[in-house]
C-alpha cells in the first residue's frame, strides 16, 4: 500500500515522499446504493518538492493548511485520516 501511495503522490502532484505509513482504512458502504463500493486508504508521508497540478481536469487548486486550521468541510475519508493523525492510532471503520 505504501508503494501505491508513493506512486499516486508522484502521478497526481509530482511529489516524492519519504517515511510513508498507512494510518487508516475506511469502508464507505454508503455508496452501495449507487452500485459503487469505495475503500479509502489513508497514508501519512513527508512530501519532498513543491506540488504541481499535473491534470487540471482532476485537480482545480492546491492549497496547504496549518494542521490546527483545516477547512470546515472535508470528505468523510479525509476527516477519518485527520482523526488518525491527531490520535496517533490506526483508524479502521467497517
């Protein structure tokens, strides 16, 4: 999973990564009604370099936020990843 996270970071943002650790696993069953089952794997890493928008059709904007001043609205999977980072514990949902 760590290799997949490293590959995605490079493909999506042009960043290299060090010290990649999987920190959460979330099973999003609410999508089943649409015929889609989503599994979100959260990883934490040290990013190396500056992010670049490599595919403007997928990514409109990139912004960094201080950890104590994150946006109020986030995707549920992102909230779970933040919870795992704050608690220092692996987060898993079913």
